[in-house]
């Protein structure tokens, strides 16, 4: 049984007024999150926000790289790269 898992690179900007996707540049999705980068708060907000934007459960999103960095790689279980791009193109 094959599982679909896609990865996307992100640049995260914490402490924003609100969480929003601000663009896609050079293959990197730029996202503002309305949480401070303290005790994983920005990461939690990022996962919650992306799950809403991509219409997937929070459990399908995993930070695979960059837990303490603004540059992150997120794995999304059950979606192909194409699915992600289609969903993101609706909001960018």
C-alpha cells in the first residue's frame, strides 16, 4: 500500500498581526503566524493555520526540519505536491 506524502519548504515570520500566507517565492512558501517563537507556540500556530488552509487534519502535518528555525520543511500526509499547489493557488 503506497502512501502519499509531499513536502513543502516554508519561511515563517512569527509575531505577525494575523496568520496568513504571504506568497510563494523560489519554491518556498512564505507564511506569517500570529504567535511568538516561544516554547513552540509559532510551530503550533503554523500547523493549525496550514491545516485550515490546506483543509487537512492537524495530524497529517509534520515539521520534518527546522523546529527552531524560520526556514522549515513540512511533510503533509495524504496529499501530493500537485494537490498542495492547487489548494495554495486558491489563496495566494
